C-alpha cells in the first residue's frame, strides 16, 4: 500500500510540481510533438471553451441563459411533441404525463407506435384519458397511431411528423420526460429566424440506479451539456439529440423527415446545417432521460453511437469533406471530427507510449502526472457545470477520482467500434428491421 501511494502521489510532490511549471515555458516554445498532441491540443479543445462559457456567464448571464420574453409579448405557438417507440409500456405513460403537465398550454402529443407486442398503446391511451383536467379533450391533446409491422424508429417518427399539426415539432424519446417550464425556454432561440432546430439540455433521470448511471450523470454534465453549450455559442453544434430536440415543422418536412434506413439525430442535424440553418441549445430546456443501467448495455449503446458516427458523418455525408462547399463552420466541424474522433485517440495512445518508452521521464511519472492533471481539469469543469447548469449532483463528486478510468474504458470501446466500422465489419445494425435495411441504401 505504501508503494502504491508513493506511486500515485509522486506527481504532486511539491518539487515535481515546481519543476513542471519551470519546464512548461520551454515546452510551449518547443517542437516536441507529443506534448502538443497529448496536452496542449486537448486543453485548448475541451477545457478552454468551458472556461470561456463560465467567464461569459459571469459577465453577461443572459448570453448563456436567455430570459423568457415578457408575458404580454410571449406568443404560444402550437407545439407538437412526437414520440416514437416499440415496447415502451414501462415508460410511455411517464413521457405523456410529463408533457401534458409541463406548463405549456398550446401543445399536442403524437405517439407513433412501432409495432409493439406489449401494451404500450393501451398504457398511452389510459394515461391520456386519465388527465381529464386538460383544457381540451384528451383525444385532441394526445393522438396515437399504430403500425402492424415494425418499421424502425425513423419510420415511426416520420408518421408522427406527418400527423403533427404544430408550428414546432419536438422529438422526444419514450423513456424521457420534459421538465416543467422547459418548452417556453426551448422556444426562445427560435426568435432568430435562421435557427432551424434547438437541442434540449439532457439530464439523467435514473442517475441513482447503479454505479454506471452515476458515472453517466457526471459524463452528461461535463461532456454533453457543457460541450453543446460552447459549440452552440460559436455556431458549431453538430447534434440535436433524439431524446430531446425541437424543430421548425416546415423545415423538417422540407428535408423529408428522417431517413428510414439510417436516419438518426446526427443525420437530421447535418441535413439542417447543409441547408444553412443554425442549430441552437437551451440550458433551461431540460429533458430527463434514462441511460443504460449495466456496463453491457452501456458498451452496446456507445458502440452503436460510434459506428453510426462513422456511417453518417464520414460516409453518408462525405460531401462535407469538400471544404468550403457548405461554409466555414461546417468545414471546421469536419476537420474537428477527423482530429478528435478518429486521429486524436490513436495519436494520444501512441504518444503516451512513446513518451513512456523514449521520454525523459519514467512511466510512473508520466502516468501519474497525466492522471492528476486530468483530475484537476475534471474538478474545474465540474465546478463550472454546477455553476452554469446545476449539474451534476453534488453527491457524485466522490466519483471524480475514478472517472478517468471510466472514460478510459469507454475510449477503448469507441476506438474498437470506429476500427470495425472503417473496415466494414458487421455493418448490419440490429435496431433497423431487416426489410427496411434491405430497401434503403447503406453507406
């Protein structure tokens, strides 16, 4: 135990810290590539934007959290909340209930069932009929459309989009809930006519279900909420999540809805961006969603996400690589994708190995210095996220020392997923029905 503590604490020995700060100016003026790739670029890309958001929040809070317009000037356009799902009897009732009771009067719910073989439809109808205090009849507020055959979530969403009557359409997962007052904040960015869609601030509803969900609650706060906030402020947001996204109805219909074969939130967002539309984010448009409870389901989810990233961004939307065709912002997004999601993980792994093998420091010094530096980084990001977005929960602060190992495990999973997708190993996605997969082009 004494040896382990000495190993872990060696990097924060006062003499080591002082030596590091003395060496830092020399490293910053050097051409030592591993230092720039492993330390400087990640700090500039993933840390400084959070600091910039926090400084902006202190100087001008309305830039980060725009206030609602005065009540006398606040219009209430019809908002259609489209929910698609299959075998969602355990969660669809809460999704409908939270939407009807979210504090926004002029809305409707369109539930498109994707050939469920449980009682999802019966549960949805029962919840709608039980809320008799609504200003309209429940049948007007909640409309349900069923399918005898499973056609995939994208096809079910398209049914809901066609049936929706609202000026704005919210895409909501069946295992998610809308927080009271969220829709009013969700609509604020649409005051800019160039905005075509606005991402909600996703929070983890089942954060206390297991250790895995607790880690994900921290991850969503530090690397989803804050990242999307920073990207939206500079016009570089690349995803309106399927768990909570609001669109202008005329635009999403003009784009043809979701691709039945491989249509997801990333695909729709890129189609919007290629049309020259802006994508916004609202910190106060909170949507609570469930995340995987077990490691096995988490690995499956992240593998699917990462493989879809390669399919959609690199293959299906490969014309984005024609830099300049869709504007400077989309060119930056494309280059950032290649660096951050494809090159950086492998370069970092190789760089750390080279530093350990050939560098001037021993392996314990390199690894412990990297660990404590990352932990300091995470602690600052935690405080920033708490101040701006009131997440993650203070009771999960004790997870921070173990968080780097959680991220390291997920990084290995995503790197393997990217590798397999680039080599086209097992391209068939089980969540897309076989007949839909065969009827639509694949990339």
